[in-house]
């Protein structure tokens, strides 16, 4: 449910972690993490052999697996044990609408 994912993205906190919007912009501006503007297109080509969905899910649950150039490793917390499967699916669906 991309709409539920959009709501989740907009939260200030997710569990004890800062929410997505705290570190990732939607308008291309630089924050702590890469912008989500155009995310779906980049996710589809980021890691050879991985689909956009696979890359997105791994970026949320294991953020140090593929750190975007220009950003520091170890800054983004993992949401592996923070998000339910439904929330992870919803957030992934939303991020893949960001073309």
C-alpha cells in the first residue's frame, strides 16, 4: 500500500529511529542521506542483478550493504527489526513510486 508507505515515510520517528523524512528529501535537496527524488529509476539500476524492489528492501533493512557514493557508511540505522513486513512492503511500494 503505497499510501500507507507515504504516511510512514513522513513520520518524524519510526520506533527509536529518526523517520525517513528526517534524513531524505523528496525535492532533490541534500540532507544527511541521498534524496528520494527519482529514487525508483535509480533503484532499478543501482546493483546489477537486483530488482528495484530488492535493492529498496535491502537498503532499508541492511543500509550498509550498498552505500551511495558521497554518503558515509554507518549513518543510516537498520529498520530490520523496527518495521513489520507490512510496513516494509508499504514503504517499498511508496519509494518505488518516486520517479
